C-alpha cells in the first residue's frame, strides 16, 4: 500500500441527544450535545497532523459544528451531497419502534416512505466520490453515519446495500485509500477508528 495517492478521511459527527437515544436523525437539524462537543474537540489533536487539501462538510449543523470544533471552521466547504439519509416519515423513530409496525423493515432494503431509498443515497455518494477523485487531493469529509457508510461501500465498488455491513460510531474516523499505489485498487484502509466505548 502506498500513500502517494490521495487519502479520504471520513469523520462522523459527535454525539447528539437523538443519536444517543438511537433515533433516526436525517434532516432534523439538531446540534451536538455536550458529549458530542467534547468528542469533536478531541478530534482536533487526532486530525491536526493530517495533510488534506480539501475539507467538505454536510450542511447540517451537527456536522458543521464537529468540523469547527475539530479545527476546520475556516476551511470547510458545505457539500449538500453529504447530508444524511432522508428518513422521511421515519425521522425521529428508533428501529425497534418502526419494527412494531413493520417487523421485517430494513433501511437498506425498504428505504423510507416520504424520504430516500438506497439508490438515491448511492447516487449522492457516487457524485461526491467523483468530485473528490477529480480534485485528486487528500480530503476530509465531515458527515453522518449512513451517508458515510454508503460512501465507503461505493468507494470500493460494492453495491450500496452492502454499507449495512459497516458501522461507524459518533466521532469515528475512517480512511479510504488505494492499494499498491494504484487508483484502480480502491480500499477501505481504516474503518471506525474510535476513541471511546462502543454502543
């Protein structure tokens, strides 16, 4: 593996009251809670040594706040394609609550009424990846669990539905890269590097 090609760092935002409660938080523009702000500030020491030429963030406040507290306020460009999955009518619900009405419901199989299905999220991920690769620079992306999972899957050419096999904790860092110094061999170099207890 070679670092001669650009790296892409995926940073999930810090904790919110809804993420701690396990609620699907798509387009509700909720701020970090105090734990999330602590996590975001702790990211600064982990990320400050990384050499990145582009910093992109979701337009949602929890991602932008994480980027700012991690030390990237002046550099972060908002990219709408980094917004979280639109959960539509399922916004604010826990999976267990959804399954009391639809016992076999699966986000990646069934999508969200009034919101997005996996194909729409994959299309956003593919656009984002294409723009990042076209810039040909190392980049840092501040965003959300499900869109970042789909970006990781699509980076290596997996069907977007396979993102359900990946997991990202709040304030985790993942790295997308290339093997053998070859742009034809994209890899997930690091997944869910996280400094804290797992749920």
